[in-house]
C-alpha cells in the first residue's frame, strides 16, 4: 500500500492525478523534493513504506480521494488472496501486521466471514511451522 501511495503521489506531483491532502502530506514529508522521493524509494524497505499507513487511514476517515482509493484497492487485493485461500480449503484466515484489523471494514462481508482474530503473532506461527505443527488448530477442530 505504501509503494502504491508513493507512486500515486508522484503522479499527482506530475499533474496526472489531483493533489489531495494525503498526497500533500507525503510531498511535505519529503520537503516537496521529487528526486528525494525517488532516491528514498530505491532503498526503502517494507517497514519504510509502512510508516504511511496511519496517514492513509486517517485521511480516508476524512474522505480523501487518494486515501479511499488506497484502501479500496488494498481491500480488493486482500479479497483476491482470501478467495484463493478459500478455494484451497481455508476456513479461517488471520490478517496480521499494522493494517490487519484496520482494513477489515473495507473488505466485503462475504470475505470478512473468513477472518478470525490471531491467537498469536508471526513469530508464534513461524515456530509452529518449524516444529511441523502448522496445522495444529485444524487438527484440534477435526477432533472436536
């Protein structure tokens, strides 16, 4: 989502999209220096892009066109993945990370039905997978 925000902000700076308050906040973050944005994006990591997530949600609450577009597209992407997981037999999926809970209202209700609250964090899941117990909860359900 953060990468897409940077791309759309650059398009807005070029006059191809409107400069919304969110786009202006991103431009201000980089002191309106487009070269700095491009240089930064070449070395940015996912967590660097993630720093803009709170601003996206805040501006979406104010009906900022760019922010609403960001969350609508992100929700559509998540719905695509949820649909794929459902086709593979998934009945429960956890969304994690900084936007996990905040994006749920943007996801269509049929896909929301797959979502459950995580019982641990990513490290807990990695440990279960390393132990070969990644289907632990599926086995518990089957034995009940």
